[in-house]
C-alpha cells in the first residue's frame, strides 16, 4: 500500500495526508521510481515453490540412419591415386568392391599434434633390456651343463710321454750334474765367432728394370681414353648421318627450268660484259670492279650450267 501511495503521489502530485502540517512535496517521475525500488522487498532467490526442482526433460535421440547401399568405391574417381602407378582414374569399370589403395593413417601432414607425446604409463622398466647374472648356486641348480668346458686343453705333460702329471711311484732321476762352465764357454764362442757381413743397401736407380720405360698403368689409361674418343666420334657420326636430309633425284622439269634460267642470266651478264670489252684503258676503279664482277659471274654461271647439263642429278 505504501508503494502504491508513493507512485500515486508522484504521478498526481497529491499533497500530504489530512491533519498533517507538512507542506505538499512534488516528486518527479525518476525520483518516484528510485523511491519505489528502495521500499521494494529484496529478492534472495528463495521460494517455497522452488524447494522441489522441476524434472529435466531430455529429448530422446533419434536412431542412427544407416545406408543399405554397400560401401563400394566410386566409379571413375581420382581418389586413392597419389603415390601409386595406377592410371589417371581408378575403378573405371565400377567392378571394384574394395578400395584400390587402402587408406593411410597419415601422409604428408604428419600425425596429429600430441601423437609423439610420451605416455607416463609406458616407461622403461628395470632390467627390460638386460638380465641379471645368476649366481653359481642358482646356475648349478637350473643349468649345470653350462659349467662344463666345451674344449679341453692339451696337458703339458703329454710331451713327456705320459698323459697327465707323474704318478706317485714315478720318481724323477736326481743328482745329474755337468762340469761345463757356461760363462767361459759363452766368452770363447763370442771371441771365435766370425763377424757378420753387412749387406750394401745403396740402390742404383739407373739399373732398375723399369728405368726409362712408360709405366703400364699409363698405357692402360691411354688405351681407355682412346677407346672413349672413338666411341664419342662414332656417336657424333651417327647423329650427323641421322640429321642429314635424305638424297633424292631432281625432277627433269625442274632441271630444265633452272637450266633455262641460268642461260638467260648468262646472256644478260654477257651482254653487259661485251659492252665494256672495247674499252682498253681502265682508268677508274669502278670500271675495273665492274669488269671483274662480270667475269666472276660468267665463270660461276658456266660451272652451274655445266652441272645442270647432266642427266642424273641428286639433291639433298
């Protein structure tokens, strides 16, 4: 009721209650809303209707749709071709029921991030790559054959005529003595010994067997180089023969046409040359050069006419 009274007082600008000595107060609308919020009870989120939580409705998951069509590879596809020797398309006929090339776990992109991370549960245990040496007692109990020698060493007493050490009743010969004085005998042997002959170690290089001769390895190398040059020369000749155009006989009509053209040109040059023959004194360089040019052209034309006058002419 107090809140409603405050809102009505702010909107209609009503005065104080009857019997009150307080002068009328006019509140604007913004101040009225602030005052209404001040006297509004606080909401702590507690309610008797919220003691029992409502049931959560979970939408049921629809069943998974699975295709009834077999999982065959596509026809005339470019899949599964990298890194293989197959043609540009795979499964062109559409008869394959499996993939031409099985799928790879990873390719050029590598494994996913974290694939090489160490597994804390997979670590090297004690004695994983080695084994402990068993004791002698344990070895005798488990594997006594390992203690047996594989090879018996020959006895040092075998050279004395017996197999093994002497018996208890076999007593050696004792009391043998020699009257030889080894010190004097060694001194006399050294004094009477002939001096050792020293061999001459000086070498005469001029008298060696291979002096002044070409070593054999150089001869072999030179022969190999000559063989390589011959092989290269043969290849070049073969390439030249393959690149050369084929030779074929000239057509008779073409030969006659060329012959007539050369004769006509010879007549023209000869007329020009005959016009200069009456000049006996060639006093300028131009006249000399023209005369020499005409003579050279006439000589060349006569050679060409002579070649084309033959019946069988082959050109390339």
